[in-house]
């Protein structure tokens, strides 16, 4: 089984403002984050070429369909790597709270803030999703990742990565809803000869 790499998109305009969801573009800093990811991808590509693992089993980049993830993968794709865009990798949908800051949510929907803090995993945003919904929507992509006969670099979002890392790290999704998922960080999932996965964390230079 090939390793799987998980990265968060680069810094977005909304990250600067502490704003939820939407479809913002990257900041200049975020574009630099994307270039740093490209350096890692380049070294993975060089390893692949050295091992003769090209052609049908060539490495791929999997992103969501949101601009910040697509833009983050773009420089890496210039290394001749195919990009697949999955709607199931889109960030958790915050329903009526999409495009609001956390502070605006608290002011406009105090009950949402309260109920969410009481049970973040099962709380479903009105007209949106809960983490539980998100984890279910990730199932098909998880199956594809497990069966991928190639190295895959997944570029996704905070809540999505919490769900994926919980699964591949064999921890409960319920316990991961507050785990830090910083930018400029890559989680590498490798398998031993018994098929047991280990996750280690790489910081982008
Ligand atoms: O703040 C960035 C973001 O990706 C939002 O788009 C999303 O709603 C949020 O993180 C998910 O994190 P949390 O569940 O901790 O609010």
C-alpha cells in the first residue's frame, strides 16, 4: 500500500478574518504555502521516477472543489501531476453560518454557538452539516484512498482533515473535532507489512 499525504490548503482570505466556509481565494501568504507544498511534491515525484513507478500508477493530487484547495494544488500540478477534484472533500457546510465570522455567529445565533460547543460532533448547522454528516460523506473517498494503487496527496480543509486523520489514525472522529490542523503541515500515512497505518507530521520548510 502506497503512502497517503494529507495537507491543508494555504492561508485563505477568510482565515485572516476568522470567517467560516465560503469559497475564498488564497492570500499572498497562502500562495507561498502552495509553493512550499510543491517542493515536497517535487521530491515525492523524483522518488517515484527513481523507482520507475510512473504511468498508470503515477502520483495524483486530490482536492476539494473549492478555490483555496484547487489553488494550493495548482503549483504542484505543474510538475505533471494529475489533479482530481472531489466535492466530497469540500469543507463542512456551515449552513446559515457560511461566510460569517465566529464572532458574528455568536452575536447573531447565540444558540448555535452554545449547542455546538456542547456537542460539536453531532451538532448540525441549520441548512448545513454536522461533523457526523461530514464523516459519512467522506466514506466513498476514504474507500478510494485505501484502494488507490498510487501515492495520493490530498489537499483539503480543517474539518475534512479532522475526519480523514481520525479514520487513518484509528482514533474516533468524535474526539478530533477540536484538533489543531495548521497550515504548512503535511500528515503522512504509511502502512507496515501487516497493513497497519501510522501517521507522522511533516512541517513544510
Ligand atoms: O475556519 C476555517 C474552517 O475551515 C471553516 O471553513 C470551517 O467552518 C471550520 O474551519 C471548521 O472548523 P470548526 O468546526 O472548528 O469550526
